[in-house]
């Protein structure tokens, strides 16, 4: 997933406003598991595992025991602002 040619850059305020309350805030808390991250990005869970194993989520994910936890706001910035078309 890459943002080739896109000028879309989400601001911190835009991200915060999206999760300020209601359905989105309940469904997607600040720290996500793989399942919720996949739902948020509208991709299969296997894609999130792949991105993580390729090092594409290092700025927004960490391993807690055997589980991957993803910081929602940073994840959205990676998706929309940085893109995922390259391994860092």
C-alpha cells in the first residue's frame, strides 16, 4: 500500500477528531490488536502480519509477549502519510 502521487497528509487533529467519540472510538481504541488494525485498514489480518514482519510497522507497533500491539494514531499516519510501499 503506497501513497504514490498523493498529497493526503492526515494531521494529528484530523486523526483525533475521527476517534473523539461514538462508534469509531469504541471500535478502535488507542492501542489495537492485529484484528482491529486489519479492520481499520480494511485489509486481511495476514496483511498486517506481513507488514509487521517486513518491518513496515516499526514506527507504530510493538510486541508484547507473543502479541503485536499497534498504536492507532501512528498506524494511520504510516498508512496515509508515509505509505507502505517500501521496506525501511
